[in-house]
C-alpha cells in the first residue's frame, strides 16, 4: 500500500471523527434549545391558567355577594 494512501486514511479518519463530534454537539445544543423553549411555554401556560383561575374566583365571589345581598 502506498504511503500517501496510509496517510490519507489516517487523516481522513481523524477528520471524519472530528466532523461527527461537531455534528453531535450541534444536535445536543439544538435539543437543549428545544427543551428550554418547551419549558418556557409550559411556564407561560401555567401563569395564564393561574390568572384565569383567580379571575374566575373573583367573578364567582362577586356573583355570590350580589345573590346574597338581594
């Protein structure tokens, strides 16, 4: 086997491994970004649910007080 094929094989393998590691890191970063976005969305939805629940309880209290005063 010629010397240049051995050198190209070794360096090519190292470059392929480096490329695979870089691709894996990019995918991990993208996945973490997706999870962060999902958690943010859940937090916003939870706050909206709490605000709607408090509004409903206030409305229910006002309705009850109007019924009791009549």
